[in-house]
C-alpha cells in the first residue's frame, strides 16, 4: 500500500505563512474563549427582540421581561 503525501512547500506553505496561521488561529481561539460566556441565548434574544430606549447620556436600556 502506498501513501500519498505532499510536503508543505508543495502545498505552498512556507514558515512565515505557517507562523501567521498559528498566530491568527490562536487569537481566534483565545477571543472565542473570552467572549463565549457572554453569548447566552437569553441575552441574545433580549437584545434581538427588545425595543431599547437610549438615554440622554448614550446608554441603552432594555425593558425587563415580566
């Protein structure tokens, strides 16, 4: 049985592109881990379905559901 394999150079990846892929991939994983606790269904639906009111100081207030 023969295996087919390409080297990284044949694919077109050099050490700089591999480094960039790792840096951006790591940044994505880090940012996802930091922001995922804020992505709960209740909070998202509150923002999507609510009709917010903007105060004079610029803050936004959402009505509390009963």
